[in-house]
């Protein structure tokens, strides 16, 4: 099978297409013929986290396809089922923190940027019927991350206001769609006027320029929940506009990993500062039910052929995308 792999030293220059031997599913596994896969920032980060002499590994965490082989002791799915892959491994029930066995599909295990993949049967769910293959292939990681950040950790309610700094990425656009689905007020920020405009078209109530003073832009409006993946570049502004007793949920750090917090402001403000990453199988099923209930569809930025994977990485690295980048793997 054709696969896009990384081998050896860190960096995108050490990726290539290759032929890999196909394996039969073991007990409890299913083999999925991948139709589409989604690119995530995690895929770029993994290129720089690997050891100098690392073995070849197929990149990719998101994917959707058709079950073509089934191992022993497989339940609830059958040959020919159209499925979406849950990249959250070994995290079965909703909990404050993942179990120690928790891993994410794709590095160190083989991921979805290949014609076939073997996964535990617990990690596939039937593809929502209203989604195209392109939409289904990019839903999992960003959709689950957004759902847990908003509802499990952030506990967003319909009468509250959520702020999404740096709108444009896959998770951020899902947060926008999910929050609007329950009737919450949604405010976004971006340095790009085009991304601000597109967010407004998706239903955002207000878009503010990240370069400006947020307090002035918001006219003293205070925010119940802020879901952030930017980090240091926006943190000071975030703490200026979150309301007393409000919540900040962090799921990423695109501008760095170190921030400064004024502890006096923190304890007098009674703020809740929470971290989150991906989610459990239970939350994945809840997310799919939510998506089907509200007939939500991922925002698609651009579709690349499997052979154009390097071009997809370049687009994401340059921050050009709005929504999800799709890889067309199979027919």
C-alpha cells in the first residue's frame, strides 16, 4: 500500500511516499480502507518531536473509510461499514484526565495517511450520513477536541458568551459551530480581515482584530468562556476580558509554551484556568450525536490528493487555511 511516512531526523524534508506491506487484522482489530484523511497541527509538531534515528511511521490522526477486513472478537461493526476513525486510543470513559495508557493515533503508531489502517474496533464509529467523505475524514480530532473543550471542560451554556482567539484552524471553527448550535454568543479574533469575515458568515456575533486592544473592541463586555490555542501572543488580552469567575480553556500553544500570570489577579478574579487535550470514547460518541442532532458540517479549506501531501503541510505551516485541510486517499 502507498503511505506517507516520516523516517530518521526531525523535519518535513525527511518525509516521503513509500510502499508498505499490508497486514491482516489481529484479534479485536479492523482494517479500514481510507477514503479521506485530515491534516492537523499535531502532524507538523510530530515531525519535530521525533528522535534522530526514528523508524518509519505513517503520519496522520484523522480519517474515514470502509471496513474491508475484520479480526476475531470484533463487535458492533461489519464488513462494508462506512466508518469514521476515533484517534483517541485507550481512553474509554469521560474523566478529568486521560488514563496513563492514553495515546493518539499516528506517531508513534502508524496513522491515517495511507491506503489502509488497522485500528481497534472500539476506535471506529459509523460515518454520519449527512457528511461527505471529505467532511467525515476531517471531523474526529478537531471535533472531539472542540467538544470536550466547550462542554466537558468549559461547561458552556446557551446563555453565555464564548471568545475564540485566532479563529481559522479546524478546532476553532468547530468551536464556533458548536457554540452557535446551542445558541451561545460567539466572539472571535484574528489578525486576518478575511478570516474575521468568514467567521461572521459562519454565524459569529462579533469579530475583533487581534492586533487591537480587546477591551476597546469589546466595549467593556466581559466573557464567560475563552477557548484558546494561541498562547503567549494573546494571553495578556485574554486575562483582560474574561469575567470574574470566568473560565479559560487551553488546548494549544501556537505562539509558545510559556506565559506570565499575575497571581493576585488570578485569585481575586476567581478564574478557572483549565487544560484539555482530545477526549474519551464516550465524548467521541457524544460529539457524533451532537453533530448529527444539529446537522453540523466541518468547514473545508482545501482538498489535496494523497500525492500532494507535502503541499498540504506547506499550506498549514504558513497558516493560510480557514477550516480543515483534506487529503483524498482512496477512490
